[in-house]
C-alpha cells in the first residue's frame, strides 16, 4: 500500500490557507482527509508486503471524490491536482508536487471493482452520515429514477452486424480465416459501411440479406467449439445482433437467404456493439433517450442519498418497482414513509412494503376507461372475498378463479349489456358483454387510489415531500454528469456511487460537518 509522501515544497494548505474558501469541500478534505479515508479502509486492496512505494489510497480516494463532484475526466483531474491550489490543499500536496499520471485513477478504480467492497467510498460517507445523526427521526424516503446517457453512439442494424462479425473475427481463434473464406457480403477488414447507393431499397435489402447470411454462416461454422469467456461473449453477441432487427423477406422463410429489417422493435434491443448493455429508454411518453437508469433513494428534507443503483434501462428485472426493495434493504430503525411516483405503484411492491409496516405515499396510476369518458374499474363494486362484480347499472357477474400468466380474475357480463342504458359509457362489445379483469392485490390498489383521491393529509404530504427528490436528481446530473463516461453497468454503477458519495459529503459540509474527539458531528454554521 502507498506511503504518505513528504510534500514537494511548502504545503499548500499551510501557505495558502487563506486562499481556500472556508467551509468548502477543499478546506474540509485538507483538514480531515486522513480521518475520512484512513489507510486501513483500503488495506485489503493491496499486498501486505511492502513493494515499491505507490500513491497512498487516501490521496487517490480524495481525487476520486473531487473528480466525481466536479465531473472531470481522469486527465482533467490529474491536471487539476497539478495546477489547482485548491486540489493540492485538499490532497495534502506541496506547492511543487506534480501529482501523478492519470492512469493511476484507472488502476485504483480497478482495485476497487475487484475488491470485497467496490462501493466502500460511498459506504464510508454513509457511515459518516449515520454517526452525525442527521437522519435520526427523519423517516421519509423518496424513490425516483433518472436516465443517464450512454458514452457511445447508437448504431443502426447494418453497422451492428458488421461490427459483431468483425468482433468475432478478432476475438475467436480461427474465426478470421472463416470470415475470409465464407463471408463475402462486405470487406470485413474495413470498419466502415459498405459503399452502396443507400437510397436504393433493393441494394440495401441485398446488403442486409448478405450480412445476415454471413452472420448465420459464421455462427454455424463456430457451433460446438470450446471457447473462452471473451470468445463466447463475442459469438453470443453476434447471435443476438443477427436476429434482433431482421425478419424473412416477403414470400420467404429465410432459408433462401432473403432478409429485411423488421418492422418492429425487439424487446430489450441492443443499440450498440461498443456498449452492449446500453438501451433505448422510454422514461415517459415524451422522454426517449439512450443509456442507463440511475435508481435513487433520497431523504427529501436534507437531500442526502441513502442508496443508489445503476441498472440497464430496459427489462422487467430493471424496472423501478423491482429495484426499489434493494434501495431500502439497508434501512434500519423501523417503519418509513415511502414517497414515489406511479412508476413504483406495482401491486407486488405495494404489498411487500405494506407488509413491512411502511406508510406509502406512492402515486397510483390513473385508470383508463374502456370507452373514452366512460366508466373505470373503480366505478364497479368488486368484492373479491365472495367473488362478485357489480356494474354501475346494478348487474352482477361472478369472478372466475385466478389464471394465466398474471394470475388474473375475470368477470364477464354476457347477455347483460345489449339492452343496458349505460352501455355506451361502459363497453363497445355489447354482444359479448363487458369483461372486468383484476389482478392480485386488487383491494390494496383500490384502497390506495381511494386514499390518494380523498385523503387531504396524504395529498399534503405527497405534494410537500415528493418533489424534493427532483432537487437531488438535479444535483446528480449537474455539470454535464447526465452523460456517462464509461461503458457497461458495473463501471457506471461505481461512478454513480462515487458521485452520490461526493454530493453527500458536500451536503454534510454545508450542514456543518466536523470531527470532534474522534466523532463525526454537525456543528451549525454561524455567519
């Protein structure tokens, strides 16, 4: 592990203290860096024997925090450490210290990623939060997600096919010879697009057919081979790319080699072979972006992040309601008041949080009537205990037993709708009758909708505290930090934790964070 080095030249914090803004993150780290990031906190990341002296981990951790706080690249952070007096003071350097090479930040992040606790910097700051008691008695937690833009360009189908074949040729032993011998739709030694008349549909369709045929031929030639991890990943990626965007051409089943770009979008579609985990995200009907989702748990009064997670931006396993329990898993101290928008209104999550004893201020999604301006599900009297549904006209139908993928129950008003005076407000299928479908936890969801619509205390708390999470999101993405710098979920998740740790530390400093008699405490700042 690195050793503390003597400053080169006069210590900046000593000779330039008056120039460093009091109460700033720089001044705080200059005084408390070694206490905040003690050497033993990083001891497991380094060999126990002394080798060539390296940069001490507390210095690297300090630079990582400042880098995440200011949204800098490795080169920019290393430059700031060399030329910016504030950075030198915060890191305990001398006036003539030249800092270190930017590659050391890459090595340090790699050590963190492969350690037993990759998010230890966030954990260290969370321990400080706990020791100050700033969250004691503050039992509200606001959940939200934010789209973070990926670091790569979105690729079209043709570009992805060519890139995937080139990747297999590069990473799979013997594949380059197979590509040269059997793949002729494009010169795969060239990374660019083929030179064709792109406004000629026949030429474009012929190119797509040729590229897909080459991909399938290559996959067939490689099937059954014993491959290492990287080669197997490249082959699997090619298989996904070859099938996600194409379909057989008209009057073809694909066996004759005729393909076209499909007139639909595949679920969980890969948008780039450079970063195969980036996704096209529909955050709302108007917001459509490419990247990842940052999932956040925030204490709304202080704006402190209590938990964060970065996930792929598509798929049920990465939905807000699926990730939410993990964000609350570390909470200790009893029942919480959970505030969230309709993205977290899934019945399973609501049931789990209710069972855990939390008070929920989760906005229910609006019900859509079967007929515009007509009746919604809440206009029917649904008694799940005896299994009946009564419509607004007073007709009653039995609820069938649960069935299907979603364990739904249905009530069908066969023969009761044709002559009903309320039919035009209820259904467009008078012959077969209105069908009412409910899912598990219907009573819980109905009660939540009723409370949100009629309870003034619920409405006041939601309107007061739920919007505060937007402040934390704004802090998170400020200074250009909506655009990610890394590829892949793991690297970007580490960055998100470092960013949240830096923001939490800045917030604590603004609240008066100091270290007194070996304990972190908040001392109110007086003018």
